[in-house]
C-alpha cells in the first residue's frame, strides 16, 4: 500500500500556498491578507503544517474535534463501512443500517422527549431544516400564519438563507439582498454588557422584551424561537441561570416551539453531553452537527418531538432533503465517535478541566484592556475592551490581532471573534497543553498596547 510519504511530486509549502491563493476562496478571510497556513497532519491536540512546524490546536477546528486528531479507530470505522456500503440514497423508502443505529443512539443520549431524527450534512443545513420543520408543523396543524422565527442578536445559526437570516451578526447579511422575511432578532443575554438592559436585571429585561415582541407580532403568527444554549461565534455569551427557564415558560404559554441549536455545545464541549438540558430549554427541536463526528466526516441531525415528526413526515411527507441524508459512512463514523466519547468519558474530562482552563486565563484580568473572562467546560473567551468603565469593544487590526500573534510566534491556534478571543481545545487536551495555552496567552497579552499593536517579543 502506498503511504503518504511515498506519494511522488507533493508540492512544497510555498507552492501549496500559491495554489491556494490562486484557486480557493476562504470563508471569513479578509481580502487583503495573503498569508496561508497549510495543515497536513494532526494527532491529539497537535497539528503540523506543510513546513513541518508544530502547533497546539486550541480551537478544536471550529469547536468540534472533541476526540482529537488522527484517531485510527475513526479511519477504520470509515474504511470498514466503505467496503460494505459507501453510499446509497436514503430518500423515499430506502435506508441503511448505520443511519438507523445512529438515530436510535441519538434519541437515547439527547435530553428531552425527542424521538424523530432528520439528517443533514452540517449545522447550516440543520438549522435551515429546523426552521422549515417548525413552519410546516404549524401549517399542517391548521395554523398557516405561524411563520415568524424569533432569534437573537449575536446569534450564529449558519449561512443559508434561512439559517443565515436567523444569524444575528451583521457581516453575514451585508451584500446578499433581502434576507428571509419574518425573522426577528431579540437582545442577546449578554450580562457582561449591562448597558444593554437599561439598568434592569438582564433576565427581567429580556423576558419583558420577549412578551412585548409576541404582543406586537401576534402569538398566532410565531412558529418558533431558535437559540444556542451558549452563544459561540457571537462571543461565547453565557446567559444568566434563570434566562432559559423563564424564556421557555413564555414560549410554552403561547404555543411557540423552542429550537435548541446545539451545534457548538453538543457532544461534551461544555462538560456535559448536551447543554440544553441543564440550561432549562426543554426544546421541541434540537439541532446537531460538528461534534457528532468530531469533524472526521460532514454530518448534522435534527431531532424533534414525536408529534412534530408525525406532522412533518405524515400525509404528503417532508419535501425537503439533501443528497447525503443518512450517509452510511458518516453515520458509521458518528457511531464510533460517540463510542469513544462514552468509553473515555470525555464530557466528564471537559468538566474536570474547566477550572484548569479558566485558571490559566485568569491572570489576564490584570491587563487594563481585558474586560471579562468566561467559559464553561472546554470553551472559554477573553473579551478585550477599549475602556473598562464603558465596556467599549476593543478593535484589533485585521490580520494583526491576538489570534495571529499566537499562531505565528507561539504556535497556539486560537479564534478571534471581534473583541473576544476564544479557545475550545479537543476534549483530550492534557494538563501540559493547557499550561502551554495559558503561558502563550499571558505572554502575548502582556505585549498588547492600547493602539492595537504589540511590543516586540
């Protein structure tokens, strides 16, 4: 068998970077930045680029490589399934054994009374699907006017026209024309920014805003509210403990469905299998992706209560779906991923390491430009402010922010979310790796000047 090292004519790192710039359009890459970092190998929490340089992956890719990179078990699970059945459609009456087994497993481990599963290829497709399910459910129950979807500022639910409109970040709307109608963005439960709440208790303010919004639009016109238990890409926003239970009570009183977007928070990231249960969301629909396979294959899923599934699948059926629905290889990989998460108790490991991660970042509070440090499980964020009194967001220069300094000089990969720099390492991260992460952050932040530049290292 030919190995990677034996394959001839592999381009050099410089050639790969040149080809990348010539042919690829990267999501979210500022057009003025020509830098490329071409990764070729990963093991555990470590990555190596085409020049052989080693990095600590403190992001888990995009919040998702729960079991770490380079797991042989995952490659074997995919190979075995490819030998048996690489692909066949699951439209109409067709199915496959792995998608059935995975559906049964998901129903067992996701909190709440959810019994029906619909597969997608990722988070945007899953949220797109959830929005359509919520609207179709009400339509088939004789309430066709229930089309409005409530979302929140700073939410991230994907980049489709439905999921992208539910996303509450301006950059994802600019230049694309009129977004999907009948979506309303409410204030985020961003307790650190107390200026958002007119001097009131944040949850009191947000519940009153929700009630007023329902009154203005009309409960009979609202299908669902969609929300992340913890807002990830919006800046790692942790809501007050009483936020979701009180929001849920209002929604239930008005027969408005609750969609929990667990794309980021699912499969152990926050120190529990899923965050919506302990958050008090009691969702009618749960959206999954990312950690479902730890990124080894594209896959997403939407789970729903029996009565919703019955309404959507019954009668003329659900005229919606994607080519790779229930892909047998992706489902086999997801089953193996879940087995590893269970056998190695990785959600528990994330809970145990939460305090260690926050302790590594806590000394950053001494820096005058650091406003807040927050996190849960193995995800944490450091929020930078221009002024601690006003909490005005600090602006990093594109291509010259803390994320870039950490990667280029410390070989630690973090993620810049506006004024927040976030970390979410694989759940297999070691104590030594957490210490490396903390030391890099402390040294890099100590070099940060008020004008956004850094002192020389």
